[in-house]
């Protein structure tokens, strides 16, 4: 099945990077941080964030968090 075929509900199927999808799934389950998910997918944190926003999932993934909270999380992870 290619990316041009419609889904069961008539929407066009988007091409999905399986590594990115797996990483987002792990993040959604709380198994990894957003930074770890990005590393798993082979992209930067910011590229992963852009992909989430492009897919319209920013609200579901709480990407509107305060930037300082994100920086604090990244610094905590770097110190581990």
C-alpha cells in the first residue's frame, strides 16, 4: 500500500517514518523523554518537535510547555 491510497475513512494516508512513529509511541507511553525519542528516531529534539506540530499533535504531546521547563528537563537528563 503506498502513501496515495485512502484510509478506511477516506482520508489520504500520509507517508510515515517507522522509526519516528516508534519513537513517538515510546514517548507517548512515557517510556522515554522527548530527547530520547528524538535520538531513537535519528533526528534532533527540534526536528521531532516540528514533526509533532506538523502532524497536529502538539496539544496531545503538551508541546506548549514553558521553554524553561524543557531546558531544565534536558539539563537533568544530561546530568544523569
